[in-house]
């Protein structure tokens, strides 16, 4: 479902048409779940927070501005749910529980085994670094790089200036770059930097060795490609 159709569904839902909720849930659940998983580091916790997010969306639907975009509104609610969870439980990054083992390398030919191992190792590093980042940097990076928001949209959601959001995302990129220096080719990291700054990653040169792709393109596929910031 395209964003315009989704916004129309939300308008109908805000006007009391309960049947529109199913389409909204199908469209937003994967994105909100991915966002909250990256923010918490735990799919099990993210699942609980997604349910709370939709509950709050239902309670607040009458306040939704008709004709507005539902995706930024939903992300703002999900972000508040995460902040409330973090404050109430005083969460600190810890080892994964046995019931939350994380990603497994994809199956493939033996010739791809090395690349799969590199990608899996890079994914573990990304998860660890994201969890250790200050919340403001993690939010900016995840919203731009993984969730596909433009710098301006992320700034509006976070209540910050585009310049501040760019700086936060850049600092997150620098932390990831340092941690992944031994796992990902340097030119692939440059592409990741371009994405974190809201620039077109296609402007960066292709890496010579075609083994690991970008940090998240291989290890953590984005919800959709970040849009180029309008200047």
C-alpha cells in the first residue's frame, strides 16, 4: 500500500471506521516492529512495545489531523512508547537471552559461506554498537538509515533541527565505522556514511571486493531506502 492510500485509511479510521484498522496494522506493523527491535535489541520486547503502540494509536485516533501523514505520527507514538519503557525499567544493554538468539546466517552455497559469515559477524557488531550508542544518536541513525525517513522528517519527529539530526547520525556512523573496520570494505563504509547523512549512496564508489555490502544492506536490510534530502 502506498503512503497516500495509507493516509486515507488513517483518515477513515480516525473518523470511526474500525474496518480500516486491519489495513493500517498490516502496513505499519513490520516497520514499527523493525524500528523497536533496533531500539531495544530484543524482538520479544519489541513485540510487546508494538502492541502498546497500536493501543495508543487507537486511543489517540480522534486527535489525528485529517489529511496528515500517518507514518511520522505512528513513529512518534512508537518512540514515546520506547522512551516510557526505557525510563520505567531503567534498561541497560545486556547479553541476549537464550530465547532471543538473534540472526542466523542465510543458507546458501559453500562458495557463499565466507560472505555469509562476514555478514553475520557484521550484524552482531552493528547490534552491539547500536545498543551502546546514546539514545539520541541511535534514534537519528535508525530513523534515517533503516526506516527510510529523510533528514527533515526525522528532525520533525525528534523535535530537533536537521543539522542536529545529521550530526547525531554522523556520530553514530563514526562509531559503527570504527567497530566494523575489520569486517566491511572501506568504500562500503563510505556508502553507509552517505546514507547516514541523508545523501545519495550511489554517489559513493562501489567497493572493489564484492564481498560484504554496506553495514546494514548486508547485515540489516532497511525498511526502504532513505530519500535524498531536498536542499
